[in-house]
C-alpha cells in the first residue's frame, strides 16, 4: 500500500496491491541477491517455471536513501556532491532530481525529494 499526505496532513491512498517494486529498488535487489526477484519473475513469466529447491541468497547488504531538504532556499552543489558519493565503498548509484545550484523545494513527501542514493556492501556496517 502506498500513501501520500495532503497539505492538511491527511493520508491519501495512492495504490494497493501486489507487484514488483518499482523505481531503483530492482537495481539494488540485483546487486544484493543471487537469483534476484526481477530475474526470477521474468524467467517464470517466459518459461513458466521457478528454480527448484533454490532460495534467494543475500550476497550484500543494501540501503536506499531518500535525500530530503528541510531548509528553505537551500541550494545543492551537485558538482561537488556527486564526487563525495563516488568515494563511498558502498556506492552503487544515485539520481539527483535537481540541477546544480537550483533552489530546492522543502521535502514534504516522496514526490519532491532531492534525490535517491543506493548503497550496497558485503559488510553491513560499511558506509
């Protein structure tokens, strides 16, 4: 189930139902799991069979980070921010939704986040 909050801070249901996770999550799942959910689903759809007696195996730990802005009139220096991300041992990918030095809106829900970063590493405590 997916909910968003209105300006009056009331929840509105956006969608409900079973489906594969969208967005960048399948990319992270592929990075972290052996026999990942997306490949297994496609194989089942095309060949109408699942791997026999095989469970998915977690190979790496993963984390999705939603970048939020809580300060009015904030700017994001994308050109200096991205290289800092690339230096992380756990860095897999990022999507930044605003341009360099563009004024960022205040984050109210997942529809206006600044960006998404996804990380993965063998060591759960690694950053």
